[in-house]
C-alpha cells in the first residue's frame, strides 16, 4: 500500500473566527491529507510548565497520553469550528489534518479542537448553526457538569447538617480541603450587616 501526499495549495489570511486562518486556494477532495501538524514533541508536564500562564497555546495531545506537539507551521493556524471540514488523525506517529468533505477554493480549513483537561473558559466563535459555545469536547463538558452536580449535592448535604460532619465525639468542623464557599446568611430583622 502506498501513501501519496500531494502538494496542497494553501494560504494564510485574516479569519472572521479568530486572528488568521488557513484557506484552500484550490479544490481539496474529501479524504485528502492536507498537512501535517508539526512541532517539538514534549511531555504534558513540560507543556504545563511552559504555558502555565499563557492565554493561548498550539498544543496537540497525542493519543498515547505521554506526548504533546507544541505546534508550529501551518497546522497551528487552523481555527476551531463546531462544524469542521477537517479532522485530525494520527497515522504511524504523525498527526495529519484530513479533509472530511470536499473543500472549495477560498474556504477556511477548520477542525474541532475538542479541548479537554482544563476548566478555563474557552469560548467558541465559529458561528456555525451547530456551535456549542465552547471549544471543549462534548465529553469534557459532560464530565465537568457531573463534577459540578456532585459538588452542589455535597454542598446541599453539608448545609442541611450545619456544615459539619458527625462523629462519635460530636460535630467536627469540615476539613479545609473539603471546604466550599457558602453564601452569607441574611441579617436578622432589624440587624445591620457588617460593612453597611
């Protein structure tokens, strides 16, 4: 089986989605390998250290969970869309951007970032009818919602028991690592809240 990789004419120019994007300058057929996502390969720990306070990264986490590509080149300029015309596929240790459908000249190349493993806001500006409002994957969004529901339930249980846990020696304060912010109680009728 041979693997044919042809030159695909692309251009980088301003994008209505974000900053700049990569555009087809000729027809790209469905299934074509468009370009390789390249860059230094680093560990997730190195990526966390390098980009801890960075508002933007071009990182791609490999399927092995041990390798992250710190994207450079054209692949790093592809924007996110919830209704992409491209997908990413790992083939023999290389990461390829592949056309999901025919892409006409002048069309921006877009792939679904499916972000995960973070809770910082990642709003989506793709504008598609299928936009989910975030660049996080549906699976990650569901995981965060389940986690938040468990935290809310725990807060409700603790509030119902006066924010303490019972033991054989009587009520004990909650441990610091389990403390959750709680709303301040309303002042009693006629009383003035501190700071008023």
